[in-house]
C-alpha cells in the first residue's frame, strides 16, 4: 500500500490553504478532490475578506499566497456596502460601509471556480516539490485505522487504497468524513442556511456607471424586508468584474416551517424594482421564424441569428471593457476603438435588417447554483477533530454570520492554516495521538473568528446601531422588537451594547435573527421612509427547468442519494425546497431523480447522502 | 531498469466536427475550406503513449508525414503525450502517397531516430482514409511484432516484455479479450476503446505532473519540432510518394442519400380529438412491440 504523510480531503479554499501551508512548512501532502477540476464544485456568495482583529491573530489569504494581491483572479474590491429594506416598490437604504470595513484589510468579490483554480495552481507548485500534489476526480468512500500504527487507510471510488498519518477533512458543509467516522452528526436545519445564487452578465463599464464605482471598486447590496417572503435571511447583490452575483440566503428551519421554492425566493429578489434596475441590460430579441418556410430555410435563419447574437455579445462585452478593447486591437482584427464600435453597429444593423432581430431591455442570467451554509454560531464543532482527522471550514461548521456580517472563505483559510500547523508539529514530533487534535482544537478556539462565533462584537454592534440612528423613533411602534428600540432610540443605543452583553449572545441571537428583524421592521422602514423606485421593464426570469438545463453535469448512472422514508413530512417538503427540483410526489410517495442534482445537501437530513463519485455531478463555470 | 522509448505515428485529418467541414458541389471534401485537426484515433494513440510516460517515465516521440501545416497535429499530440521530440516528414516528393508509400517514409524516420524504439503506436485508422493499413505496413517494414486492437498494456522493464490486452470482435460472436505477451520492440495499433487507467496515488501524481509539463511543452512546441525533407531523411525516392504507391483509385462513387423512412406529423395539443389519435397510434405501436 502506498504511504503518504498527510491527505487533505476536499479542494475548496480551506483545503487548498491547508495544502499550501503544509507545503510552505516543507511537509509532504496530497489533496484529494472529487470534482474533475479544482473549483468545479465550489460556490460562494462571495466576498473574500482579509481581517485585522484588534485582539488575537488570524492568517489571511495574502499571507498564505504571497502573490495573491498581484496575481489572483479577484473581481472587485468592495468599497460600498449598503443594506436595503424593501416593501413593494419602496426601498429604504442604510450605508453599512463602515461595518464592512470594520477590522478589515480588504474585501474582494470573488468567483470560486476561477479563484480556487488559482489557489490550486499555487498550492500544486509548492506541494509537487515535496512529492505531494493535487489529485482531482477522486471521491473518498471510507476511512479506517490501522490498529497497530494508528495510520489512516483511505479508500476511494477510483484509486487503490493508501495510507496516511493524518487527514485534514475539508469536504464541506455536507462532510461525509465527519459522518462516516462519527465526528459529528449531520447539521440540523436550525444550524444551516440555504443559499441560492444566479450569475447575471453585465458589461464591465456598465457596472462601473450603474453602481457609481471606478474600475477597481465594487459594491455590495444587501436586501431585507418583503423580498424575504417572510423568511429569516435576505438577499444580496455583489458586483464582479463583468458579472453580478445575485443571491438569496435563508435559514433552513425558517424555510422548513413555511416552505418556499428557492427559485421563487431568488425570483422575488430579481423582480424587486431596485434589483431589476441594477441587472438590466440591452438584449437582442429573436424574431419569430415564418412557419411556412422550408425546414432548411428555417434552420439557416436560426443558425444565422444564433451566430450573429453570439458575435454581438462577444464584441459588445469587449467593447465595454478597457482590457477587452485592448485584447481586440492586439489581436489585429481591429484597428482602433472606433473600428470596434463601427463593427458592433454594423452587426447590429445586419441583425435587424437581415433577420428582423429587435433590441429590448431585459437581463441575462448565466448560471444558477445553490449551497448550504453552516451557521457558525449555532453549529461550529466544539472539538473539530476525531483521532488524527482535523476538520476545517464548512466541514467543521465554521463561519461568521451576524446580520450583515457574512464571512466564510476567510474563516476556512484561517482554519486550514491552523490545521496545517498542527499537523506539521505532529510530523516533527512523530506524535499522531489525540494530542494532535487537542492542539489544533485549542489553537482554533483562540482564533478571533471562533470568538466572533461565540459572542457579539460590541464595537461591530455599535457601528451597526450608528448606521441606524437616523431612523425616527415615532415611525415604528414599540411592539416591533428589541433591536429596533436599540436602533431608534438614542438612549437605548447608548446602553444597547451593555444590554447585549447582559442578556448574553445565546439569548440575543433569537432576537437578532427573528422575523421582526429580517422581515417586519425592514418592511415598515421601507413603507414609511423608503423612496419609490419604478422598474422600466419586467425581467424575463428563466423557469427552473431552463436554469438546470443550462448547467454542466457529468451524469452518474449510480444515484448518490437514497430516500430513506418516501412518505416523511420532511421529504415532502423537499419537493418544494430542493433547488434543482429533483423531488416529486406521486401517490403520497416522494421520489428522486438525481440527474439534475447540484449537490447542495438540503435533503441530506433524511436521505442517505453522498457526494457523487469522482468527476461526476455538477460542474459550475463561475461558482 | 532500462528506459522505454515510444514513438507515435499520427495524422493531420479533416475536422469532421460540427461546423468545420466544407464540401464541394460534387459532394467531395473541400480540403482548402475544411479545418484540420489531429485525427481522433491518433489522439487515442497519443494517450496510450502518455500512459507509458506516466507509468515508466518513457521518452515519447511523435512523427507524422504531411504538409507543413501538419505541425498543428504534432502540437496537439504533444499536449496529450508530453512528447520531447516532434518529427515532421515533409516534402513535395511525398505527395500522392498511399499507405505503403507513407509507411516507407515512417519506417526510415523511425529507424533514423536518435534512440532505438521499444514501442511504436498508431491509431486504429484515419477518419479520412479509413483503410487502417498504414500502421500494420509500417510494423511490417520495421520488422516489429504487430499487436492490433490493443485496449490496455503494461511493460516489464526488467525482462523487456510487454503484456497487452487485445479486443477481438468477430461478427456474429461475442467479443473476446485476448492477453498476449511479446518481447520489445513491438508495434501497437490502438483500439478505439483504449483507456488509460491510473489506479495508484503515485500514478495520479505523476499524471498531474507530466500533464502540466505537456501543456507547457505544447505552448512552445516549435522548440521541440524537427522538419525533415526527403533528402535529409535519405529515403529511396522510388519507394515514396506517387512512385512508391501501387494503389490505383479506379472509381469513386457517391454514397446515395438514404431516403427517410420516418414521417413526422404535427399534432395540435389543444385538440382532444387529435390527442385521441395519438393515443390510438401509441397503443398500436406498443402492441406491435410485444414479443410473441
């Protein structure tokens, strides 16, 4: 049997950071990833933060990857952070940029496929030198221990079994490793959020103009109020370089209590007039083809139109981007900017004159995806290890989510570094007993991120309350929540922090994360104080079947999910809550069709749930 | 343990994938307008060579006879196989060659290589010629043991032998997999169903490493490319090109377009009467399908 020092299981940003850190420390490690390519299974909101906490230390992404700021495929540096309360066409906005900037070096919008591929390239280069590396397309099936040596024997669906001294489990929120060894139970619905996201295409310079940002700036918009359809959570819209990430994230227990389709939730957000106006673009509208034409003629027109539209999109996208224009001119096909623009115009004319294509206002969605997010304050593993297996990131249930503070990737990276340091130390001492896990557990317990999962940061709360200080007290009746009282009253605001600490974080969470905070109060704020926004068009939202059809899959004929009880109440709710509509009910029994599954794990509570085998399943383009 | 030297003979072929093919009005291929690419079977042979690279740290060489633009196929094959040398045999004298005339050029080229070859791979056939003869004829000229339809192989570097599985399909009987052992050197024609299996972690690590190297090499493929004309190769001019090709194309016929046997009828889904008709037809079709 082949033997290696360390195996990292899962090639997300946390696992890759662990591999990179181990390599930085001169330790041999291999990383096993189920996707055919690193990044293909990853999805995030996503903003990646670098933090500078006042107390304690965290390891930031730019410390793990020294050329990160110069070379990594970052989207935009978020410089505006705004919370919008919505009620029908009314929106009341609060600037929370100070909260975003709080103890932060930076926060960049990112797309996981591109970013994790970049992380992988850096980590692979370092790991290779030490005889390690990254192995994609392999799904870990089981772990067992050699009783004599205590080493871990790893069995996969694809490779011969092999042996390692320690495992760093970074296999995400639905960690199979955690479940198979019994390190923790599956997360419950109270411990999880379900997030759904769409990528909207929008040319770079249109984004600059619409969001009033320069080319190296970005904006983040959060939404609460009636767009939540009475669920606990909210919506977001982040600017990327030439796309927008638009998503809806809700507590899973809230969705279970009052089921709403994930796509309905995101559609509601997209239809909000403010969001509709943010995402709108000029789009070509295909003409109706005369049914009486011959089959060949119909095909000729259809292909002609499709080809022109594609060319038009490509050139237009480049035309609205400084680097795109440069690329076109460098290619030698165009003399100068005017040449590009006149070509674009002539294609446009050809489209309308030759084929009857018209232009209208709509939006263009390019990818739909969903993921579960572990709510760190409710589900972080108190002891994130089992024997010589260390759990990091989502697998350990770690993330900081407090109101508008949304941090996951940076937490996973910091965890990866802690775990790598602990394993490197164990390698030096050749001690893989429980002391490895205990050392890791202790080091992570002192991480400022863990502290933030345990108690509310009073300075952060103050910034949040300050942002709300302009809300007049008489607008909202006293019956709407303690938080509102804090926000709206100077006296209360003064003692709010003291108050927060007196009642304690555990008691405060239900108040912060209540329907009042996320739904009622914002709705009233919008109604009473909001400005009316009218949308200039109605977005044509693709039905879920089209969204799924647009995704890339490598179908596995073997189902990776088995329904355990086809008539349970929970499974019946999956018919509504599965983001890719894999479940249907026939004659009182719930049945699954696993082919369109996007591996989110929403149904995992009451199913036998595995990640698909190596290279199988969903393959995100953006993530 | 000795080293392993592998050559792959490949071919630049018309790209028959959608949108890349162009035909003349008489139905023959318009070669000037059609894009070219590495032949799909050549690609599989290059994958088989890469298996040798990963498993046995083999040195891989890619050779082809063709026009100067065939360097495109060499580049594509290098990206698959991580080859360290690319040889292009290109001369007007080679034009008009049939499989025998081609095999002669390849034989001379392979024998002239800086190393003695242990395995020479060819694809199963070309997508434009479809005769599948160049490989076997080259093997015969080289005097190598010929193994056809190989679906997997392993090499024992100590004993200098190869074990190969061959897929034997005979019409009317089930397929048979035959396992043969042969001393090196051998000539292998790769079966279209060939697949490389990398089952150990170390093999997968080597795979990733060499794949990365292959991509880098292919980006600068000109650094690895050597072009030889007839004189540089030292071929016997009577055995190559048209003079060396005994094949006579007697007649070319167009394959008649098959007439459609199915007819489509458009049904208005809102009309219950029409739907009833569909159901009746489906019932008829189903009852016809019952095996009696």
